[in-house]
C-alpha cells in the first residue's frame, strides 16, 4: 500500500489562497488505513476549512481514487456541486491527486492534502513499514524475501558492506544490517550456497521514469 501523511493545515490553507469553494476527495483504501484520508479525516478537514472561512461544498471517498472508473463515478455523482467549486482538495497519495486531475472534466484546480511517503506493509498491530522500492527488478527470490534495495541503507546487492558492526548498519546503529538478516534467513532455509552467488548489477533502465503499462482491451 501507499503510505501517506496529511500536510500541515497551514500549508493546505496557503495552497487554497484565492479559492473559497472547495470540494474534498478522500481515499477508501490506503489513506483510510493511514488515517490521512478516510471519512473521519475528510470530515475533520471540512471542519478546519470552514473554521478558516472556506465553503466546503461536499466530498466523495472513492474506494481507490487511483482507479479511473471509480473516480469518474464519484465525480459524476457530484457534478452539480463540482460545477460550483473552485478547487478540489485531495486527501490521498500523489497517484490519487493525479487521477482526480486526469478525470476531472471541468478543469478545476486539484491540490494535494497529503504527502506520499513510501510503499509499505501493515503489520497485525497497524504499524506501517517500508519494504519495497518498486525497483522494477525484484530480487526477493534470491534474498530470502528480504529486500536489500530497500532495507540496506546503501542498496547493496552483494553485501554486507565493510561498515557493518555486530549485525548493525553503520548508517544507523539501531538498524539491523539487511544482509545479516538475509544471511540468517538463508541459513535457516539451508540456502547458504545461493547466498554466496554474486548478484549482477541492477538494470536501472527498468526504472526510467515515468513508466507506463498499456493493457490491451479485449
């Protein structure tokens, strides 16, 4: 999932200078789990904006605002309100913001209410952890399911580096060395012969930005 944090209210209000009639868009998936763009956060933002002299005309919370079909349905159902709006404030990740902009037929100003931080997983307690860098060339199959591109501070593919000390990273002494963790996991799996194999350098051409994938229509 995409991990986000809500922007400070002062920054949001500054971005809304000159716009008084606002429509809000939340997110029913990632931002809801992050508590940055679910219904409670959207209603709280509505309250904050109205306390600061803004008129919030309405809101919609698509299950996944990064999916065009859901955005189109949500916006279409609120077209009357949107025709009166001057700006749309999106409480979602950057993908959600850009999806709203791409599917807004009225050409309104679309502004972010959050900061996109990283791709992460959610544990049983609801804690969020970065575990993937979307590098385009996954090595988890040869690193026992532990991503060195993300978890190693240097992104090394054939670590550990010489700065590792007692299993800890030289960049952050409180952080476990990713390659020590990989070694221990591969030792448990009796795969240490694979650990010793040299990994080829990453093909950075696979992550030239921006990327796209066209899905053929049937």
